[in-house]
């Protein structure tokens, strides 16, 4: 049977700190992905709006000339 491994309080604290750091970094990556997604959606909407304005511009120019 394998011997039990005992950790000191300091070692347990270090392990806990590392786990917390990984959890925080994982959360930040998730936030970054959501931000990227929102920016992508905003960009798509801006492209749609741009195309709409171009069509209106062409209609106005046809009416003027």
C-alpha cells in the first residue's frame, strides 16, 4: 500500500493559490471570448447598416440625376 502524502499548511496554501489563479485566468478567457463575440456581432451589424446606407445613397443619387 502506498504511503500517504502529507502537505504542510504552506504547501496547501500554495496549491490553493495556484488553483485560484487558474480559475481566475479561465474566467478571464471566457470574458474575452464573450467580448470577441459581442464585437463580431457589432461588426456584422455595422456592415449591414453600411450596406443599407449605400443603397439609400444610390437611390438618392438616382433621384437627383
